[in-house]
């Protein structure tokens, strides 16, 4: 099937999300759709999948204009969405998940389990997806769960497949396997739209590339001749340097140390299992791992947001194991949390209020229990200027900022403090390449100033770009430690999947 979008326009109050967007996805080919957050990719795909109705424009399949009133119409027309966050029921089997909503039945309306298993097995074998129909989804690695999602859309007759950030939670080995699946789908004539922010992957897998910026198509690229820098420049409208410039680290004294740190959940199951690590002054230690293997709990243990069951945490040689989050903050920990909206800022507060959110109670921002608004305003203006927060209106609310500017606001607040330890969890998650470039520069600058930096990221490219030393977490444990210059993404990926030796 050939898919064509002509002049798609979609407006929300005060926002023109899609502005006369036109593109073509060809049968047996991969179209990569790239653009910054807010460029209009998600809105466009929601129009295509029937969740939104366009204000203007046409959707054509094999030259025939379509009218989608709801997602059911889009599915009926052969469009299937494979979402970044899987839509699976963990306690159901593979075949139960696949047929959910389109269950084959037998007399009496009962689920025809044999037919369901057979349908899943046939599709799995036809496309080389290798999934056990009877396996429980909660027991499957994320790469296999993604295959289940693909089987779901194929079972419903999808000929046009839309993958939304399909490699975001995959190890390097699983990415290679996924590319093999894409190749098989292409060979069988599927039309594929590949939405991604990973420019190297777009170049590797796509036959055509379309770039969105500000709701408009701003360019097309040929993967055979384009470079990541070319794509990044089109995405942001200026030249972008994707290389992180940094000199060899010269680590100093140990700043952070964890000894046999264990954390358990409400049922006594280990979330962290005897974790040992250290971070020295003047080095960046990156923690790699698939989300859900203890990285969040590690950061919360260090910052005091969750209690540990046993072990010891030290900062500059002194125990902070029993210290409160505020005490740890005062002792010298800066923290850029992984969820900026819920943990990093208060959306209804102004920019200037968010910039003093963790220090408003101390001088020079407070005196005699009263806020010193002049000092807050002066410091805030200096920070938005120094850290390139745009627009630099400190009376704006945090929720009014784009993802990149909100993240830079949080980085400004935390990095402006002269403290020995900086913890950055997912420091560039969901932000544009221009903001990524800037935040990476700031992280390296802090290291060069002699600060100890702990980075937690699910982006392996980011781990390798920034880290002097790499730790890998799997199932609540540190399972590997390597110097960044003495390992490879393939080796780290094996440890991330629990397969390292």
C-alpha cells in the first residue's frame, strides 16, 4: 500500500500543530519521520491513526481518499500503530494479548484458545518473529514484548505500520534484531513509518527521510548521502555539533561511595541488591541499563528519596545513610531528576520560583522567614541568561516552557550550586538536539571543574559520549564496570540484557 498525506493541517487553541504537511510512504519501503519534540510528529500520527481529525488536508491509500472517524476506521484501512510504551497486559499470555478485542470464539461465546494460538504462531513464523504464544508477557524481555505488539497489528491486517520510537527501550543486540524484522516486513511489501530521534538509526534503516520543524515539512533527505549533522541542522534550523568535546579525565579523591546498599519493596523483594560503587572528583560515571533494573531506585537511595534496607552511603568520606533529602542537599548533592515534570519542577510556579525551589529558605533568598524577592529575581535573570533558557521571561510558569527549556531551567538551578556531587538521571530525555548539545556541554564543564558526576541514562549513545567509566545495572545489581575507552556498545548491551560473562 502507498500512503500519501496531502496538506494535513491540525490546530489546537493557540497552537498550529500541523501546517500543510505532505509526505509519501511507499510500499516495501521505510520512511523515517524525524523532528524535535513539538515538531508535530505525534499530532500527525494521531491524525493518521484516527485519534484526531484534521482541520484540512487528505489521507490517501493507494490513491483513494480516506475518511477516518475513529481508530477503528484506520485499523480497517490497514494502518497499525506500534507504540513506544507497549499496550500489553502483563499477566496475560502472548496469544491472549494479541487477540484482545478481536477474540476468535466458539459455541457459547467462549474464547477459541486453539485458534488464537494457531493464528499467533502462523504470523510469528511467517515474519520470523519467534514468539511463544503461551509465554506470559510479564516474563518476556522488552525486545520480545515489542514483537508481540507487531504481531498484534499484523493480526488485524495492517499493511501500513507506524513505529513510534521503536528502539527506545532496546539493547544494541535487540536493535539489530528489530532491524532484521523491519527488513522482513519490507520484503513482504509492508509500508513502514519509523518515528525516531536517533539520527544514526534513521540513516541505517530508512529508504526516505522527512524532517518536521514547527509543524511543517522543512526538508527531505537521502539516507545514502545524508549525515547525522545534516539531519540535526534541518531539525533545529542551525548548525549542530553532535560530538561531545572532552579531555581525558583525571579523577581525584572519592566523593560518593556506596557499600552493599540494598533496597527492598513493600513485599521484601530486592530493588537494589548489595550495590557497590564510587564516583571520584573530576570524573563522569555513567550507569547504563534497560529501564526498570534499579537505576531509579539507585538515584533515590543516594538522594534520600527512598530508604535503604541495609548498607552505607558516604559523601566526602562521611556517612549520609540516615540523612534526610534536605540534609543531603545541604551537604553537597545536586540532583537533576529523571522526571522533570513531576520531580524537577512545579509546573504552576513561575520560572524564578522554580529556580530557587530547593534553596528559597536560605540566604540570600530568605531573611527572617521572608522571601527576598529582589535577590530571587536578580539570581533568576542571571541563570536564564547563563543557561540559555528561552524565552527568558522569569514570570512564565514552568509548564509554559518547552521540554528543552524546562530541562535547562532545572540544570541551571542544580548546576549553579557549588557542590561536590552532581547526579543527572536521564538528563536529556525527550528534548531537542539543540538542548541536548547544550546540556552535554554543561555536564562536561562541571567535570572539568573537578566535580563528581553520576549520569544515569537509558541512551547508550549518551553514556558513551559522556562517561569516563561505565557501570551496567541489571536486576538491581551492578553487573559490569568498564572504562569507556576500553569497551564497546555491543559488550555493554550484552550486560544490559543479563547475558554478560
